[in-house]
C-alpha cells in the first residue's frame, strides 16, 4: 500500500511490524461493514471510542466492532463514578481524529486507554489507522511500545 497514515508513520518510526488494510474505495462506514468488505473476524477488529468521566478526564476504550461498550464496566475499569461518550463534534478537538477515523495511536494527548480483554484471544488485533478507509493489524505486545493500555472486561 503506497498511502501512509500518521499511525503507520509512528509504527514505522518505532520499527513495529504491522499489516495495513484499505477500504478507502468503498462506502463502508460501520465497523461491521468494514469487516465484511475486508473479510475479517469481527471479534478481532476493534473500534476506538473516546469518553469523558464525571471527573472531566477523557478515556479511550477499544472494543470489538460487533460489541457495545458497557459504560458501567468501563467506569469501574478507570475508577470513575460514571462515564459517557463524548459528542461526535468534539472528537477532533480532543483526539485529533474524525469520527470513523479514530485510532488509539497518535492522539493529541495520551489518555488512559482500556482494551477489551477479549483482545488477548488473538495474536494480533486490528483497529483504525487514523484515517477513514484504513486499518492496521499489530500484536498487543507491539502496541504497548507506542501506547500504554490495560485490558479489562468492558463489553
């Protein structure tokens, strides 16, 4: 693939091996549509969700595209009284990414990041490469080299 996103450049700079996928030439919007087009396992492909806690701190959660974030479990995982999804219009200013192109790598700031524990069932996980139409696949071990995260039951 000739096109490189900022996420791919960060991975290259850190000498992290990854596989990239593109669905840029399709109309796919939802994660489920993406996995169908790319013929991937929906349990292995994760969506990146940005939330805000009662404390006004932001948190990032990665959950399988065919699952829903359990806000109660998510709150417990970050020791918050409650959390809620941020408004779509605020995503760019908070994360540096647009809705549908959000990646846990390369955000404007480092946020506490929680990945659903089901990720450990896979050698690699797949998530957005920071631009609509692009995904990257890397191991959890390699992901830890570029972001800090914890695993928890959040779906």
